[in-house]
C-alpha cells in the first residue's frame, strides 16, 4: 500500500491560486496615444486569440508540476507486508581464553591441523551467525580480562573482532575469575528485570592461574545476580608428537581444571561441556542453540520503499520543459 509520511502538506495545493488572488496583478503601461484602427488589425484579431489559446499549455504544465512537487513533499512510501522479528530476549556474553596454551595444534578443520583458538573462531563464527534476536558481547582474557565488544545486536562486529583476536593478546596466563567478574559487572549495567536471560559462555583450556578474583567465589555472586554460566573445556586428550627421538604421545589437556569448570556451571545453573575435537565443539554450540529463550511481545518490521523521487523527477522535468520553451518565446503569460 502507498503511505504518505506528511499528508498535511496536501493543504499547500491551492497555494498558487491564493497568491494569485491576494497579490495585485502587474500592469504594463503601453503607448497611450490615440491609435486609429485599420482593417488589418481586425483581420489579425482572430489569429491572435487562437494563438493565445494555444499558448495556455504552459499553465497546465506548471499546474501539474506543482501538484507533483506537493506529492513529493508529502514523502510517499510503499509499505510491504509486516514481517515478524525473531526476538527471544537473551543477553549472551562469550568469554574466550587467549592464553599461551591455546597454541596447541590438536584440532582439525577440513583435513588441516589448526590450533585451539583457530578452531574456536571457526565454530563460534557459525554460532554467532545463528544468534538472530540475541544481544552478544565478547570478553577476551589471559592475565587479565578485557571487554572487547559490549552487548550488541551487531553480530558482524562480534564475529570480526573475535577473528582479529590473537593468542597472547591478553597475556599468557588464564584469569578465569576475572573474566566471570567482568561479565557480572557488564550485565549489572543492564535492566535487572531481564536478568533471567543473562548467559555467559566461558571457553578455556587451562586452570585459573593469576587474577584478582577466585572463580568459585565470583561464580556465587553470578548465581545471586541471575547469571547462568556455561563452561567449555577445550583440548584433546591425546596428541602425537614426532621429534628426533621418535614418536611419543602426550596429553595436551593435562592442565585443564575440569573440576572447577564443572563447579562454576553447577553453582550458576549452567552446564559443563568437554570439547576434544572440532566435531565435539560443534555439537556443544548446537546444544547451546537450545538455551531457553525469554519470551517477549512480538515485534514487527514493515519494509518501506521511498517513492518521492518519482513525482519530484517529473516535476523537475516539466519545469525544464517550460523554461526551454519560454527561452524561445513559445509560451504566453497573461
């Protein structure tokens, strides 16, 4: 359907007529000397009347141009059918470990061996893309925790800044408690009436080393504020190394503190997941897709398309035609 944003501007349509009748007409003073008519004057009179009638067409073009100009001023728009927006009301923060141990290349993506952070980025990018309707935030932590992206609906920004993160950017250690504390602080800035929708996904491959806050204590605070934490322990259980002395097998996840991660999740009503390979990490994010949404009133978006440039272009074209013909003396003004 066609909608006019400013329909009250249609009141300007009779403005030229009002101006014409309110302002005094201009008169041209011609030679006032007595002039005796000759027969030729009477013979050409009929031709002048016909010529004058023909030259009234610029007035009609000007009228049409004015109508089109007023229509353009009302901002006509084409409204499509309303589209329901998938708003589920979740505020979701992701905390990603950038410690030195994330350099271990114990994951594979498309037959290519990659480090843990690369695998995390690859899987998390798909997870972020599916978060339509959620507000996302990103925390990066190592020796300290840093807020990289505050809660936003801009999924592209979250994905871009996650891809730009690098191992060691926040230090070589693993301050898990600081990451949780920063998430709690950021969520507390939001309206508490929606606190049941606060979710933190914490991904790490190590044990809490430095930091100012004890992870289990800050987890209790998070539980009191309604923040639900889902923890993910990343890293393979076995890795084959080849060196000068031959082949040996090691456990690259020997430092992973699964006990603490499980307790953090249990205290806040979340869950602990173990990601030993890329497939396992994908399954975890698929399960996280099913996190309980908070129902809100349905929101609708109506796509609109501006139409003002059509009547505006026609008005300008008609005005140009009148100007061109006026320059050649082919118009008549009363």
